[in-house]
C-alpha cells in the first residue's frame, strides 16, 4: 500500500475515487468543491440533491463522508466529506481526522483501490496546511495499518502547488 503526494488538479486525477472538500449542504460551493461540480457536470448536483431528499435530509455532518458517482470525471466515485471550519471555531483535530478515516471507510465499502484527497479544510475553512497534512498522513497511515485487507491500497494527496507538496512531503517523511 502506498501513501503519496502529487501536484495536480483533483478533477483530472485518474483514481477510482476522489474526495470532495464539501460543505454540510452538499449542494456545491467554491474551491475544490466548485471545480469538482463544474467538471463532473450537472448530474453530480442532481445526485447530491437526491442524497438531501433521502438519506441526508439534514445535510452531511462535519467529519462524515458519503459517495456519489463521479459522472463526467475520470474517477468513478466522488466521496464528499465536510471538514471543520476554523473560522467558525471548529478547531478539533479529531473532526478533521474523521474526514480522512470516514472517506476511507466509504472507499472500502465501494471496493475502491485508489483514492485521491485534497487538503481538506486548508482553503476556505482556514486550517493551516501543516496541520492538515500532519493529520491527513497520520490518519490515513493509521487506517491502512488497521485495515490491511481493505481495498484502498493507493492513497494520494493531490495539491495545487509546490509549497503544498513540500508540506505533505514533510508530513509523509516525519509521520
Ligand atoms: N485540485 C486540488 N486541490 C484544489 C483544487 C483542485 N482543483 N481546488 C482547490 N484546491 P477548499 P475547504 C485546494 O477551500 O477549506 C467550498 O466552498 C485548495 O488550494 O476547496 O475544506 C466548499 O463548498 C486547498 O488547499 O476546501 C465549502 O464551503 C484545498 O483544496 C468550503 O469551500 C481545500 O480548499 C470548504 O473549505
């Protein structure tokens, strides 16, 4: 099993699943969420609306995850998660760790082999990327160790630039 970081646009990544840094409403937004909805096409929003009308009437909790098909994206699945919003005082690292662990739980249920994460909560939600990288690496490494037989074997962090790549590289080396 591998844990790696690469520079790129998550919407172009050829992994079985990509993770969306969504919000609790699940109806799109800015940042990587907006990019994913734009690239996946309008059927993604329809699928999210269906979730809101059925299993997720109150939206998705911070730290939880849920999957939809990925429609026009190269990936097969989008796993939506909601990071804690530091600007709203949501500063509990366990909530952020839960985003990564729950996304991997959902990926395992779908028999997903490769999964690509953005730096959840490191944009509009205001978390320092060093904290996000450390928590992401620790959590994914721990999850993989606890689930040696589970399907996700290739876990990637996809970031937009070299600075973010270096931060994740350091976390991968240190953790
Ligand atoms: N590929 C990879 N990474 C990206 C991309 C992309 N195409 N676009 C942005 N990033 P953010 P959050 C990086 O703000 O902090 C939305 O409005 C970005 O540089 O997307 O969890 C939602 O609807 C940053 O490092 O997510 C929510 O309301 C990281 O992705 C809210 O923002 C996360 O930034 C969620 O905020």
